[in-house]
C-alpha cells in the first residue's frame, strides 16, 4: 500500500523560510503534489512534481527525490496568511490520489 | 468557470436518516473524487470515478455509503442510514491530466452533522 509521513506541526517566524518534509512509501507513482488548506476552507493546489528536482512558483518551491522517496515544500518570506495546513499527496499509477495527514504551520509575528 | 460546486454546504440530520450530497465537477474534467475529512482521520479518499465509471471504492467505509455518477456533470454520495460517526466534512474534487501536470480542484465541502 501507500503511506505518506509529514510532521504534524511546524512553527516559524514571519519573514523567515520554512521547509515541510514528506516521505512516502508507494509501489509506483506519477508524482507528488502539495496542497494548502486554511481553517474552514477546502484544500487548494500549490504544486506538482512529476520529475526529480525543484519546482518554483513565487514564494513556494517544491522538491522531489524519487531515489530517496522524499519531497519537501519550501515557503519563503513567510506571511501571516501562510498559516494553514499543508498536505503532500501522491498520485499513483491508477491516478488515485493519497494524502498525508497534513502539517499545521504556525507563524509567529 | 464556477469551479467545483457542492450542495448542500451544511447538513444537520438525525441518526438513521438518509443523506445525499451532490457535486458538479468542472466542465471538461474526467476524474471525480469524493473525500471525507475529520480531525482524527485526516483527508480520506472514499471513491473516485474516471469518465463516470467508479475506479476504486475501497475507501468507502461500509455498505451504508454509496456513490453514483450518472453523467459527466453530476455525482452523488449517499449515506443510508446515517450515524453520528459519519459527521465530517465531505469534499468533492475533480481533475484532468494535462501532460505531466496534474491538479485537483476541490469544492467548498459539505459539513455533515449527524445527531
């Protein structure tokens, strides 16, 4: 089966950089995604890595290493509005999406 | 596009009653997913469809849950009879493949409370 591990909570300071890690176990997959969810809201797509390496979208970057079964989301120039839960998810070979438990990001002023 | 549409947004019902949740995916998307989210279990995939055909329903908790997708623009998730432990937020999401890019769009969710 598939499983994803990510820290349950991370705390960082406004203006700083934070990295949220995700390790996974899966027999095969197409790619790793990241989603953001604010309290009371729906998950929204942030990034998708089909290939190894770094994908950058504004202040957010995502990294994938298939050989290490590892990925991370990097948030730069943190803003208070970035306080949310962040989920990694794998898309398996049947296009099924499995989500991790989520990492709650707390940002201190 | 209006995005994924779900109804109702909130549902409060008594144990034993039938509950039907509705979803309209984004036009042109050929995948539709139903998720359930609770504090204890996180975001669980219940079932997903490709071109209106159920592909994997292994996440459906038990026979009380059923889902249909009669056409490309509509899907339902039904719980009969409902129980208090079914209380959760139910999300519908849709997606399509675009080469190596793959992005799911979530609806606003239905917050279900079973008393």
